[in-house]
């Protein structure tokens, strides 16, 4: 969706994540991943600027997620952070239940 830009890899500004079934934007300077749940390509094409700006100045349009909750994440320093297990072996609680409790 973005052909070129200065100081930012255009592949990170707006892309699709199959595993999460959503569009996203990655600010790797801050290791921040912003997702756009329930947003279609048509919605972005109709008004792209807010989606393109979200990684630089989050406005609440996106949902900020921690990438390592869902898949192996590599920091800009090359450190691999594996995803949390589906079930905590110590507490026998599912990952989704745990994060629901944190946000509730």
C-alpha cells in the first residue's frame, strides 16, 4: 500500500498479519505493533491517512498489542522473544484468560 517513504521501511507502515487476521503497523524504533481489528482494505483505501499515521502518532484507531503474545518477535537488536504458551504450565490458566484478567 505504500510504495516509498523516507526514514521508514514502507513494508512496516501497513501490512496484513494472517495469524491475527488483521492489518497492522510496526514502529520498530519502539518495538510497538498496532493492529486494526475488523478493518477492511476498502476502509483503509477510502481514508488511508489515519491508518498510515497511526504508527507515528497513535490516536486510538488501533489496538496496541505485544507481538510476543502471538508469535516469535525479533527486536531491532536481533533478540528473539518466543510467544507465551497457550496454557501456563505453572498456573494451568489459558493465555487468553490470563490477559482478560489483566485488562478487566
